[in-house]
């Protein structure tokens, strides 16, 4: 069981902070703006979803979370069957005996992000037009189930095109899938774009880098 602390604007998991503000907008691979309201915590505002080819993700870790922390999240949970298959989602109810876990998905290879984005001049132009552009590089998803049930989804995965409700289906090479909606994302990481040049001379993205600035 990991060490988890749920606060208003972030979740701290094993000493690492993850953002909570507007977590329902945090679709894996989505690109948007880091909005910084005066005297408020920055939040991610999605502009468009990933559409630059196959971007692979991996399930990094899964940790058990107790009901006292789950009740603070104000989120829905993805439901797993005993065989580890997704059955939908439910509101976090008053059943204190239910098992809940948090599972983390992140970009499998960050060097692939600029390589794929640089193939499209239109996409690069759209990113340049976003003030404080950022990309969602990892998410924590709330799941009603146990750590052993999540073992089905270990390994490298790829993301499918989000549906009308923003649902994401992650499929392993073996064929098993894990689907979740933005309602079940409780925290996320954003990365900023590092360009090859500055200002109007920006032509391509050199790399993405985790944004550790919280104000």
C-alpha cells in the first residue's frame, strides 16, 4: 500500500505531487493550456486530443487507497470484475468495505512525442497558438477493485482515439483492454514543450519536460 495524501489541489503519492485541478480534462495525450488564475492554483484546460499517430503508454504502478482518502476525491471509479475486466463506473458510495486502488498510466517513451508531433505543420501551428501549451503525460485513475485484478494490464499499451464522452481505451498487444472516462481521473502530470528555437523562429519541438512549477 502506497503512502497517499489527498489535498484540495493535489494528491501526494509516495512523496510525489500530482495535480488535481480540472482532472476531468486530463485525457492521456491531450494538449491544452496551463491556466493560471490570479491567486489560484494553475489548472489544465484541454484544447484538443492526441491525433498524431500511435502514442504508446504503459501502466507504471498500482497502489491501494483506503476509504478515508477515497471519500475526499469526489470522483467516480472504474469497476473491475473478479476476472479483471472493466464493467463500467460507479459513484464512490458509503460502502467502507469496498476495495479501491489508484493506477498510473504514463507515456511509454517521451522522445516519441516530439517525433510524432513534428510530422504535422498544422499540429505544430496549433500548439504554438496555445498560451502556456502543455500535454498530459500521465494520469492516476481511481478503480474499484484490488491490486491483483489490475495485474491483467501490466506492460506496454497504446491509446485509442477518445470517444464522444472522452473515454479512453488502452489495449495491450495481447488483446485485453482497460477503459476509463475523465470522471475517474483523479490526478495528472503535465509536460511543457521545449522548442528548437525561441519566439517566431520556433519550427519544431525538441522535447517535452515535466512541469514542476505549481504557481
